[in-house]
């Protein structure tokens, strides 16, 4: 019997991978220990479902400026500002923040990091895109693609442009100045990031085959190690910042590419099939419409012929003559 994958495997890889990697980090460090986690800015994410699926005894709290939604019933939710969190020092065993720092204005970035660090007892994880020529260019490509579809900038990408993505150098210098130990993982190769993001953006505009799109996302999310999603120059970096100097971070060596050529070729075939099927489907729709137009045009032509026969008939001519005589008599 084929096992059904959890729903989060069908998410866009951009949304899936960041939390799956964070979940793996938590599991490697804390194992099955009961811990309290604070997710700063994690409004609607799949981490709670990943924790539940793996039976990890982690108590999750999310703080965000956005009001909670239906999925918030699965964890504690606090509507609040991360720049001024009303928590005591070391209130949570681990504090995580994924793809939030780039939305914070430059003037508040250091305060945001300090608040997260203050609130964590054992570990802080900060993940997100960082400033680089290649990363910025990739975001421009994605935003321009979205703009062609919808006539407006992408909400989150445009915020990146306005608030400025942080630079790795500034973050690392800040941590070093405070004598804070850290390690980092580079994920989401730019090629993979764009290749998987654009079809998901396109699906918001046109009706791509939902099953094919889910298969596309699921295949990548299941095999992102084999599809070479790690390495320098990736779209997203994940900083692991322990507050205990004796915390062993050797496990991060597992986050490396497995370079499986068969998987890479299979995924490229899935990408091609996703668009080929849509092109063929739309081509059939166009042909069906053309055939329908031809059919209706033939019906119209047949009706015109019938009308011409009627116009030329003696009965029609006699009827027309009678109508004219009647009008003359009524004057």
C-alpha cells in the first residue's frame, strides 16, 4: 500500500525547504527532549505539522504582527512586534526566525537580532535570503515574471527591495563583535530556487494541472539533497547560533549535496512534462474552439441559404405585395 505524503511536501519548495531544514536542525540538537520553541514572524508555516508528524515533543509558539488564521489553532499564537517582544530573557529553549530579517528596516535589524538572542536560552536560528549580486538579480527575475502575470510587484519580493536584504558580512561581524559562536548552512541554489518558484507563481494566474504541480513540488521536496540544493551562493542561508559554547554542531556536515544524476534528469523530465501537458491541453482547447466556430459558421450559412430560398419564394413575394397594398388602403 502506497503511503500518502504529508500535505507540506506539496508546498512550493521555497516554502518547504526552509522549515524542513530547521526541523532537521532541531531534531539533531534536541532529539526527543521536551523544549519550548518561539518562531518569530512565522505566521502561517508548516513547522508545527512537521513536528507533529515526527512525534517530536516540542511546544511551539509563534509571534507575528499579522493576525492569526485557522492553522494557528495547532500552536500558541501571539500577535505582536518582534522588535519589542514582551518575553523574559531565555523564555524559550530555542528561538527561530525564517525569512523575516529581510523585511525589517535597516535601522531595526540589530535590535531584531538582539531581541531574538535575548529570548533564547539554548539556541537561535536565523534563516533567510542575504544580499548578493546574484541573489538580487534572481529576485528581480522572479518579480519581473510575477509583474508580467499580474501587473504589479510581488508583495514579499518588493518588501525585500524596500527594506534591504541583510548582508552576511554585517550579520557575521555583529555576532563576532559580541563573541557569539555560529555556524551556517547555504541552501536553495539559485538555479533550483528560480526553477521551482516560477511554476508556482504561474499557477496563481493560470490553471496548471494541480496534480502535476503537486508531483513537481513533491519530487523536489523529497529529493532536494540529491538535486544539489546546497552550497555557496545559494538563495537562503541558515545561521545556527548556540548560546551554549559546548553545543556540538558537527551534524551540519549532513547538509551537503548528494549529486544524483538520475534524480536530476528525472526532475528535468517532470519540469518538461508539467509545461508540455499544459501546452497540449491549451492547444486542444484552441482547436475545439476553432472547430466550434466553424460549426456555428456553417449553421449560420445554412440559415442564410434557407432565408434566401424564402425570400425568393412566390409565397413570400405574394405576402410582401399584400402588405404593401394593405398599407396603401390604410392611408
